[in-house]
């Protein structure tokens, strides 16, 4: 797709550049021809993308269902003394959260991971064939992004795990409250339980706010490197006397390549 887009840019430059000898009709034919290629690529990508997402989503639902069933069988196989130590709300919250996370990871993240791998491999193959030097220049910021993410991401996961534990605790408390609602109302304990439940949710929200700083530390170098590489690629491409379409062919895919590499990591 980016090769075709580069051809369109070259067609515009050759048609409207200084000293152009191409007639407007020929220019329109060239652009229409390349635009048709883009339309065909879009249709093919949409069809195959829809089929792959549908198949992977169905697989994710089946795996999630099998996981829930296996979890319940393993739970009922435990001794009664072991089951009594765990709150029913924590059990239901854990199986729901874990199964939904796995289903989301398979049905969405796995398909995006496969697309990111295919996009990265294809982009580098085409880029190295065209110009190895410009490919290295456009990839100069990838090590910085990977290093920053590898340093910050463990702390982000740690904060998110603590938030999940607090939400499990709140789910367990709400289950116990509603399972014995008559006793709670009879003793007038709804106010104190409300304060306790609210405190757990406030602690979870306050803990999750810490992740906003880490998210900024991860996003800032990525977007800075994207736009810095954008300018560096243009500068180096002009020094190499490459055409505008060739430079655009590097700028656009490598701009999209940075988030893809982050998803793969």
C-alpha cells in the first residue's frame, strides 16, 4: 500500500513540478491507475481482516468458556475447608476477570499481534530492498522506545495488579453484603459498610492514578521519536537525492511501525 502511495506522490510531483512535460490527461490516468490499486488492496484487507477477526474471536470465546468450566471443576474438587476460607465474591470476581482478560487477549490482542508482526516484517523487507541506509536511519529511535518501555512497563503492571486486588476485595464485600442484606438492615450497618466499600474503591482509584505518570513516561518518548524520525528521514532522504515518493514510502510505514513494535513487546 505504501509503495502505491509513493507512486501517487511521484505522479503529483512529475505532473505539477517545474518543467513537467506530462499532459493533464496522462497525469489523471496515472493517478487513477494507482488509486484503483489502493481500492483493491483496501477491499482485500477488509475481507481477510474480517475473516481473521471472526475466527480468532470465536476461538477466544470457546477457550474462555472451557477455562471457566475447568476452573469450576477444580474449585468443586477442593475440600470444603479450603473453599470456606475464600469469599464467594472473590471467587466469582476472579473467574470473571481472568476469563474476560484471556478472552480479550485472544480475540483482540492476538490478532493485532499477528498483524503487527506481518506489518513489521513486510515493511523491513521492502525498505531494505529500496534503501538499506534510509531504513537504518528511520529505525534509529526503535532501541530507545524499547528500552523505555522495558524499564517502565514492570512498574505499570505492578500498579495494575494492586488495583485488581482492591477491586476483587470490593467485589467480595459487595457479595457478602447482598447475601446477608436482611442482617445488615436489621443492625443498621449499611452506613458503615458503605464507607468501607467506598474506601476500597477510592484506594483503587488513587492507586490507578499513579499509572498516569508512568503512561506519560511511556508515551512521551514514543511520540517524540516518531516526529523526530519523521524529520530525520526527510533530511537524510533529500541528502541521498531520493524522490519525494520514496521518502514518503519510508516516513508513513515507519511512523506506524513504532506503535506496532510496542504492541509486539
